[in-house]
């Protein structure tokens, strides 16, 4: 998928959860993407994140950082 | 199976805690208070002669054939209009009554043609039956009545005729149109012997009649009769089944001669419809045997090649070989499948099983992705389960009905009739819709509040309604305190109380006057039982899931959940949308809405299926197409869906399909998607298979095979054979065994079996040890998730904005006579009502553009351009245009965009910025589609290719 589309989707998710407290919001973004995005979509957004993450809202970026750590096995937080 | 007829009790049966004891013809009987003498007699097996009475209608008392004697009463009262009383002594057969009845019959017959032997209702005529029942042997007044004989037969309707010469003016048709359907298209014109049933128009076709069939059903003679019966004669056997059109899921009796359908008759025992029907289910079944049906499997190497008919074995071997080749070349995740909301639960379950266990990934999705996926997400988040809360009959207990983003009279007509009945009884109505739907003002109904919002501002409106509830002290505190998470409620209450959610602030973005929002909110919160009914006008937005949660918040805050008359109720589009979702069609969850990452659930499936399953969510339909465009997704098995027509941004969809190396389409017809397919598995209609559908009220109903599959295999058998060719061992001899497996693996279905469905007629899930007979109303004592969860629903305007280039908003919808992408209804006479999609536009916008009614206009968006004929319409508000998407040649989804719901990727069909201008040509896309469409559908037939 195009990075542009994935960034847009991640930002939409972040916008929904931005009304929650900061830490919970990032975890909620991470949990949502973990629950609904396929591994290939996650890998692609991580690649975009690694390349600077252009266009990502701060909360989307924070959520993806949480999830990336989780997918790498280094996170034992809220996500499944 | 023989021909069965449902018993007619003459008047509606009543329910009451109070039982009344009476004597009928010397036999004591007890019936609920309010029951008529006629129905009480019928219940004990005594049929009192009748003509104007039938148990789908309230008693009328006009025919005077059902007279009885009641001890202590003067005269001979009509048994249909006389309620039972304790100690009543009734005699239904005396010489005096017999003479009276014969006298009445003589009058009827004196003006009725005596052509019984050649009459289309011969053997199915109540007048004929009653003449026999009363012992009519002579007609003293002669038999040459001329009252009706000069009136020509009205055969304008494509499905039934009206022959006034056979009319006995019993008013059953008029009353059915009023009381059952709620259209009021018929009336009695004239007086006495000059009385005639009339439509008020020149004929049925050019009247307000909606062809629901209620009048035909009610008619006791051949006055209103199906053309199929006139042509074929009386049916000889019948099979109980379920309609395959919309999500209402009406029960029908398929009445047959051999393997030919004579007519479809709505079943009174069908709990979704209680004997009512609409033009689609009642009459538009001819597609099932249409000449366009593809009945032989076909393959081709490239989509530009002609189709080649092959044997089933060759088709399965080729398809399996291609899918395995693709996985070998591009990886295990390079293929997937789409299940169908038109197929049965069992077929859907099989396809998702094939993907998970056979393909080895979770790349399975369903068309609910593009309609009600936000319902699943929103209701599961707030209430704990992905389904509506009520049964349909609950609406009869509603005091306030809020309809948002739904057009029930067109899209869910049988349920709409129930709703209209309640509204005529005095329930209040709030309609929130950018387009002035029929329900806003129709016969004997007018919305108390019509909130004509701008498309895309649903969430702003629902927050404003909640704002009024919270700030004006209208919260049902007891309900919230007892049933909901208080911490979440307090956060939510603070949020909705903010200034930006006040009606006065929302007026600016929504276009709805603040005082109207306030009045609607007050009515909803204080008017008694308040129910929300909604459709795709809620879900198909970038904030679709947010809106579903917003409605759930409003229902919880006002205490409108967990009993009759209330609730949050999605009106599902296709017949088995609910079931397809229940069966694990989404890529992230198994049947019963359990996430694939849940180890315990996955292990249960792995244990039964003897495979290792992926714990990761698969690709959703839009993601599959995106991946295909990128060149990584190469194979797709599509059962009973037409994504090239129904999904948004058509050119993106077809780019994805063209990029795939093996697209398998399983369908009744060579649909739009099949133009891009390499393998075609001929499908089977609902008349050709066994299974179950689950309707919008979670009601599981049986689909029963009425005829052999035209292509030799039912859809479930096709999937089974395809799975076998892929090396999967799925062992089922009958769909009932698939249901047994569903029950074994799905906690909400553990009590469901074909035996129980046969016993109960239908079952609303959850059906398990806690609810052995099913669950009509959800969340009665507690929410499925425990405490109801209020969610903060901030309004975020869609990115799809009007600009100078695209200054209008296009929104899309459905019409009564057509169904979804039209492959079924366009192969019936329903085209007489809607043979093309048109663009509805307000006179102001039309005048600004020099557009006259009927002009061809170009509609341009950032995605594409099509041309449609314009219809200037007062339904539209300035700035908003509307079309339906039923005809492939229209290409309505060429214009829609790839914007989607934040949570589920459900496309934002309802908001597309467009420009409209006069044109004198079809769009390039339409021209190319017509030119290439025929080429991509060529079939190279070989007489001996397939058996």
C-alpha cells in the first residue's frame, strides 16, 4: 500500500483517540492498528516511520512507536 | 412435499393474561380476552363462514356471512366484530343462521361471473368455498348482474391483474393496503351496488401502489391474482423458506409445480414479516431461472480471452493449481477471498474456513466491509456485541422513533410497514437525513422533527442531541448509574457539554436550526420508549464508527436499552449481512466476533480443524485491492459479490483486479467483476439450496431447497469441492452439519441446530444454555460487555470538502424496486419502475447550471466522471445531489472516492464532492466500459464441454 494512504489511515485513528489521556491514547492507537492492520501493512508503516515518518500526526507516531516495539517483542503493554 | 396453507383465524389472535371461558356449539373453550368469537371458534377447529375477514386484518364486519347466535342477545351479531365474554353461549350453526348466510351468498353470487372452471382462482377461491360451506343451491335474483362487467381488466402491473368483474367489494384489499402496508393506494369508489375498488389513478401501475402484494394476498377471489398463477395454474406443492433480498429476512412459502415456482407467498409464521412482503420478495424472483444464468463452469488464461466452458473437475483443478502456483511464487499471503452476504451462513462459514485453514492466512473479508462494518465496531465497543439490540416487533412498543441515515420505505419496506403502523397509532417521529425521504411526510404520517443536515455532519448532530440531554438534566441517571461505567460516563458528559457541541454551535456546520435540534433531543429523552433505527447513511462515512458509538451513547444516556420499544437498531442492507459478519468473515476475527489473536479461541479452531492458524489479522477488501495495485496480491476467490460495481472508486478496483493472476468469481451471472475473472464457478440461487440466513434482528431462519441447482452444485458444495482440490479435507454431507460445527465453535450459537430451527421456526442469537430459545432483546439486565461504555465522539469533518471545482456533495442510496447492484432485480419486470439511475438535484442548483429535468448531465469528482439524466427534486437540499447505484452502466462508484471510516475502512460513499453540468455525451469511462464489457464477457461455447 502507498505510504500516503497508510499515513492517512494512521492519522485518522489517532484523531479519534486524541481525546484520551496521552499515554492511553498512544496505547489505544497501537492496539487498534495491531487489531485491524495486517502484518504487511504494519511493516510498511514502520518502514515509513523509520524513514522519518513524514505526514504522521504526533499521536499516530507515538502509537506506532509503541506498536513497533510490541511487534519487535520488546513491549509487554496493552496490545494483544 | 404437499401444498400447505396457513390457517386463517379470521381476525388477529390476541394475547392477554386474562382468559375468558365461553361455550361454542356446546363445547367449552378458553381464550385470551379480546379474542373475537370467530377466532375463538377457529382455534377450536370450527370455521365460521366469512368473506371480509382474514386474520391479518382487523375485523370489518361488512360481509354478514359470519353471523352467529349468542344466548341472551338480540339479532345475529357478526362473529368477527364480537369479542368473547365470560359465560357467553354461542351457536354457529342454526337453521336461522344458515338461511341468512345463504341469502347473503345469493346476493354476492347474483353479481359474480360463474366461470369457476376456467377461473384462475379455481380451487383457491374463498367465495367458491363459502358457496359450498353455506350450501348455496340457487340464486333467486338471477346470475346476470352487470355491475362490474363493463370494467376492463387492469393488467398494467407486471405481476398481477385486477379484474373488477370478480370483485365482491369486501374491502380486504383496501384494508390491507392501509393497515398492513400503510400506503393507502386503494379506496372504494361509489356506493351500494355501484361500489368499486379503485386506485385513484388511471390504473395500478400509474397509482401510488408499491406492488407489495398485500392486496393480492388478502383478496378472497380472483379479482387480484398473480399473473404467474393465471399463466401456470395452481401450485401443487410448497416449501417454507426465507427471502434472499434485504436484511428484513421475510419468511416465504415457495409454491411450486414440479421444479417451477408458481408464486412466492409471504408466511404469517415468518416472525420478521408476519405475512407481509414487498415487491422484490413477493414478485421479483424470476431472475432465478433467467436465461442469463451461467450454468457451466468456465476458465480462461487472460481476461481478454473468451471464456471456455469446462467440467467442474477441470475448473476446480485449474483454480486450485493457480492459487497454489501464486502462493508458491508470491508468498502465502498473496491470495484471499470475499464471502457473500447473499449466501447462507453455512456457505460463508465454509469460505472463511477455506481461507484460514486452506489458504493459511486470514485474508478473508465480506461486503459488510463496505456497509455495516462500523456497526460491528461501534456496538461491540459500547455494548459488547456486534449486533442490533431489538427484534422487529419491538417497534410496536416505541413512543419515539428516531430514523437516521436510513430510508426504510425503500430499502426495508416490510419493516417500514411495521414502523408506519406504530406511527399511525401516535408514536412520534424524528428523521435525520440530508434527503427528504418518504417517511418525512407520507400517508397519515408526518415527522415531528425533520433534521435536514448537511452530509458528513452526523456526529456533530448526535453530539448536539446529547449536549441537550446532558445540559438540560435529561439523563436517565438511574439507568446510567446501574448499567454503565460511571467514569466513562462522566468523561463523556463533560465532553458533550462543551460549547462546541451545543446546538447553536452545531447549527453552523450541520445547517440544522438549533431549536430543532433541541426540540428533537427533548422529545427523544422525555417522550417515553425511544428507539433508534439507522442505515448506511450512518455507517458509510469517515466517522461511521464514531457515529454508531454516538448513537449508543445517546441511547444509554436516556436509558433506552434493554426492553421492548427502545434500542439501537441497524437496518442491514443485504439478506445475510448480519450472518456473514457472525460467521467470521472479517479478517481479524473468528465466528462470534473473537479476535484471531485470542489464543484460547484459536486453539479451539485449530483443534477441530487440525491445522495451525495465523494469529494476525488479514487484509480487508480495500487493503487487498491496494496490495493488488502494488503487485503483491495476486489471487482472489469472490463468492456472490460484485466489487467492480458495488465498491468505491471503480477504476481503482478494476486496476487491482486487472493486476491479479487468478480471480475466481462464483455467481449466478457474469457480473461486472467477472469481466476481470479467470475462473467462473456458476452459483446457485436461494431456491436451489439448504442453509440459513440471519437477518437484522439476529434472527436465524432456514433456507430450504425448492429445486435442484441449475449448475449441478449448491454454493456450499462448490466451495467444498474447491477446498478438496486444494487438498483440504472438509467432510460435510449436508449444510446442517456445517451448522453443527458453527454451534460447536461459537458460544452465541451453541443452542442452534436445524432440528431446533424446524421446531421453533427461527431463532434469534444468542442461543445457548442461558437462552435456549434465543434472545429477542439484548442487554436486558446487563450489557454483554458488563457495564455500558460511553465513548467520546469528537466531530471531525471529513477531508472530502467542497471546493470551487467540486462545489456540490453527492450522496448515494437505494430505491424500492431495485436491489443493490441490480443483477437480480434487473432480470425481472421491476425495471418498469426504475430502468436507470438518475441524478436528483435541487431546482436552485439546476437553474444555476441551466439544467432542465431530463437533461443528460456530467457528474465529476476527483475520482472520475459519469453522465446521468437529471431529475429536479424537492427531496434535495441546495448543494446536495443524489443518485442510486443499481445499474452497472451508470458507474455511480466511478465517482466515489477511497476515503473511508477511520476504524473499519468502510468507504465514505455518502460524501463525495462533485461538479454537475449539462453534457451531450456519456463519459469516457461509460463509453469504454460498454465497449470493453462485451469483449470481456465472450463465451466460447462447446456443446460437449461440460456436463
